[in-house]
């Protein structure tokens, strides 16, 4: 199981990468991360920055 740390303004998330379904740009340089079977997470950073963090894992 591969985890990735995603930064948020309210705290950090440790997410299983295989559970990430989609990324969507949100306001104020934030990104929504869709999680399989759960609500999306709002994380800090542009969609490109978040995608790079996920791929770098």
C-alpha cells in the first residue's frame, strides 16, 4: 500500500494513492482530491503541484 502526504490549511492528510479517483481545481490555489467511497478532500496547492506530489509518492 502506497501513501502520499497532502498538505491542507486545516491539517495534513495521509492518503492511500490507489484510493485517489480524481483531481479538480478549486478556488484560492487549492485542489479537491476525490477519494473512492468518501467525500473529496480540499488540499493546498495547484492541481499540478498535487499531481506531482501524488506521482512522486
